[in-house]
């Protein structure tokens, strides 16, 4: 049996599952409890701020420099997925890295527009509220695509990626894998 290695540190894992929880609570409470919705949004904003710092200062696989790739590399990886020839990455693969960037930017913008809509200057301003609602729908689409990518990668590489994001451990790299 292959060995396992620690990949996802506690900050990455708490960020990930905290963001999942805050988005779910914000989405489900949007029409029920403005207070709960606002606090879930503040939590998401704080988590995004933490992740931005951790992306610069954190452990190897948490750093943006490890998983943010040029768009041509991301497109090449997506082509490899279609042909069934994509490599297994110990950290995030190029498509996963691009998704993380998209999720962070969208969630950060969502939290910002939510906060902005509660300020004296922008309270009740249509474009801020409409933008917030549009970002929420976009984020939901990104989450669905993200989950689909995780399921596909888990099946293709015979690895339970959600479990790895809970425990932090993944199967060590083989000769064809990318560390």
C-alpha cells in the first residue's frame, strides 16, 4: 500500500469548511434572518482575508505560488481531462487552482457588496443589491462546478479528495504524479 503525506494544513482545512458553512448559512438565511445572513457574510469575509494572507505566508500547498498557473496551463490541463490524460497533483491541479481563485474572488466580492449594501451611502442602492444577488448566483454555479471537479478527480485518481480536505492527508506521489 502506498504511503500517505500531509498536504492540507489546519488553516486551509478550517478555511475551506468554514467557507462552506458560511456560504450555506448565508444562502439559506437570506430571506429568513437578516442578522444570521449578515454574520455569515462577515465570517466569509474574515475567512477570505485569512486565506489571502495564508496564500502568501502559509505552508507549501497553501501558497498561491504553488497552485496559481498561467491560463495556458489551466487550458492544457482541461484538455487533458477531456482526453483522460490529466496528471494527478499532490496539491491542487491547475483547474482546481483556477477554481480557488474564482471562488475567492467571487466570495470576497459577495461579502464586500453585502457589507456595502449596509452602509449609509449604499443602503438600498439598486446596483449594489442586484450585484450582490448576481454574485450569490454565480458563486452557487461555481460551487456546483467545483464539486463536480472534485468528484471527477476523486474517481479518476482513485482518491477521496473530500476526506483529504478533512484529514489533511493524501496518498503520496507516484512516478506519474506531480508533487
